[in-house]
C-alpha cells in the first residue's frame, strides 16, 4: 500500500511509514490515545499528515474491511 512499507531491515519487517523507521502501530497507538493527525506530525516532524493518514486505510485493508 502506498505510504506503508514492510522491509525486513526496518522495524523487523513490521509495517512502517515509508522512508522512516516509525511503525504503523506507533501511529495507531497515538490515534487511540486521542491524538489528532496534527498532534502526531508535531511529535514526529519527519512525518507528513498524508503519511500519518496512510496508516488507517492500510489497517482497514489488512483487517479485511
């Protein structure tokens, strides 16, 4: 999926935001804690809002939605 990659050399092959070492689970944890996309981008300035938002459709497709 665009914006998310799985590379065995990054995050032990877990899904991560493309071009970073930030796992999708970190994004989901932040959202579950009530952070907005804007909050996450402030915490992780190497991310864009588009990259953060890419985590949601990735999870939806992965879970069979």
